[in-house]
């Protein structure tokens, strides 16, 4: 979880009357708490203070769906999905293209063609939006959160939001939708809950909302709620951003991949040194620009490996990826369990004279097998499994 944060005005104590000037809603004279709790009431929470009760719903109506059409593949094999050429479509919610999925995580790509039409809220999954291109502001009930290229935007479930992109550069994202809560790896925390000295990033690198959006007018507002593939439109009697203050540990935040401090050894260090986030059933790692291994005889690309208990996904963001040939920006490779993979022919020799790599990639390693969607199969390079031959 990110560190405790407070924004705006809050009550002196929890759950006591927090007076609202001018009589407030219905003349009750108070602000209205919304306690956002995780793991029942047992884990991290935040308390928001609204001008009106956040429970006032005028209409509930179906709003379609975002299906994840899984395909049954006849063989187990490596995949290379070239997603850079996906045509822009939809908005930052409706334009999401599902690619890989299991019970814990679904990976989507999104190149929206239009601004986000309605406020949105994922009811049953945390979301990580990795911003490949574009910048702007995530508008949320917790306030405004600016974002820029190579930010991970971590959005806890039930955060109502609108992604507002600056018009100059088209937005391009990888979206990681997680059934479990996204957390900073516990191995980076000391027993006092602080990120350890020597962890690859720290609290200063996590950026929360810096400015509230307090909508005072009573404005009827639709919010699209996603639970699994189903979309439901809630028409609220007021704007859900009528918040004057909040505090707690549950809020959206950004972490920029370029703030990841990579480790280099004398010989190759395995992927856990790149770990950035985790959730039940998978980890997210950042392959950041870094010095290459320094032993005079070091092989500077990874050894071939059989990840016998994980499926391994790489999303290639920027630079030349030392161990791969043929991948492009926005390529996704899937190396499933059951078959070894490793550096492509020629890359070992090519890396000998290099002291540094400028590669930037996001890795998602899953405990359960991933399945491809129909859309993923359409982007697949069928020759990829044979690309390790000379
Ligand atoms: Fe690997």
C-alpha cells in the first residue's frame, strides 16, 4: 500500500459529526463519510467526506459488457503478439482490447480514439494502467492525479475515475486488471511498514492525488460500474466528486518506471530483482535501463530457463531488448511453462561489448496458466516458436 495520505479537510476524529457550513444537505449540518475498506473491514482503508450522502441512486440500468473471449488452443507454445498496430478505438474504458487472462489477472491494451465518455469504477478488480504514451490527469473522488509516460497508475477497486488525456499525444496503455489487491512487495518493507533502504524505490517515488475536485452543485451524474465483463450504469443524484477531504491508505497513485533503481551484479541477476508490484497469483516487474553485468567473462543476457511454475509475459516499451530479436515497441511475448526459453541466437555475442542497456519493459509473471483471447490470436506471430533456430 502507499503511505498514509491526507488531502483537504477532515474531521478531528473518525465517525463524529463533521459540521458543514450553511446547514448542509437536508439541514443535517454535517459532511457524510464514505469508508472505503479492503478485506472486509480488516485491512487498509480510507475515509472520504462528501457534501451529500454517496448512496443516492436515481436509476440502475444495463450498459453492455466488455467480454474476454478466451480461445482454446490446440497446442502449448510461445507467442509474440504485435500490438503496436492496433487501430485506435473507443474510449479509455470501452476501447480496451483483452489479450491474456486467467482467474487472477487480465491484460488489456488500449489506444483510445475518443475521450472517456462517462465516469467509471471497477467493482471487483484493482487496475494498473501503464502509460506507454500520452500524459494527462486521472480525475477521481480522491482528487486529481497527474500522469506522464512510463507511469504505472495503480487504481484501487471502487475508485470512481475519468482518465483525461492531453490532446497533443495519443494515449497508449497496457492495462493490468487484478482480482487481488495490488501491493508493494512485502520484501521491500521493514517491520515498521516503511520501504527499506536498498529497495529499488521508496515512498517518495509514489505520487498520490495532489488537489481535490469538489463539485458543489447537485449534478445528476452517470457512473459506469464494471464487475467482470458486465457493465452497469448507475445514475447518481449528485456528482460523486463532492468530496471536501479524505485520509487513509487506499487511493490511486503513480510510480514512474524511470524511478526504478535497478540492480546489476557481476553476473546475471534473476527477474525478482526487478519486482515492482505484486498481487495474489502474479507479480509485476520493471526491466529498467541499467548497467550490464561486470564480470569479465559474464554472459550479459539471461540464461535459458524453464519457468516450471509460471507463465511469463513481457511488454516491450522502449529501447532495444538485448536478449530478443524481432520484437517491436508494444510487442508482447508469452513464454508459458513447459518449454524453455532464452536469448535469441546472436544476442550473446552482440551483448559482449555492451556496458549498458537502454531497454524498458514490463513483465507480468503469473502462477496460473494464461489463456489467449480471440483478439490476441489475431495479433500473433505464428513463426515465433521457431525463432530460436539459427
Ligand atoms: Fe524469461
